C-alpha cells in the first residue's frame, strides 16, 4: 500500500543541520512531501535491517535506479538519496553502478558530427 501524505515540510525541517551546512543546497527553499510505504514486519527481520536502515537503503536504491535510467541528474539523485553528490558517487562505486550514464543514440549522433 502506498500513501502520499498531504503534509509538506521545508527542506530545513526535514534535513535539519545538513540543510544548514549546504548538503542539500538545491532543497533549501523547497518543500518536501512525506511518502509512507507499508511492509510486513517480517521483511525487516529477513533483511536484518531496522525500518530506518531499510528506508535509507530504499531511497538510495530508488535514486540509483532513476539515475541509471536517465530520469534524474546526478545532483537530483543525490538529493533524493539524502546524500551529497560525492557520497552518491561513492555509493554508485560501492554498488558497482554506472557513475556516468551515456545515451548511446546521442553519443552516436555526436560522433557522426565529427
């Protein structure tokens, strides 16, 4: 079940100190929507993760997925993951994901231009 809460909060309310330090630069003045996902309790024990760890991993996995599909820029994906861009790149390296997404049609077109 997916529930999108109507409550919106500012980035500063969501990120606290991290937003003040500039880790969430593009979100300083923006609002954030809370999304609630419900999972059976045994999922957390099966994965040996707390709900907080699971949520953190889910954010990073979603951001990585959307980045690899070219739907988000590196910076926006890092923002979705709750990481700095450098931390997001390190996470991509750790999971052996592509750090640079190449659209082969665009590359082919550019190479043909000389």
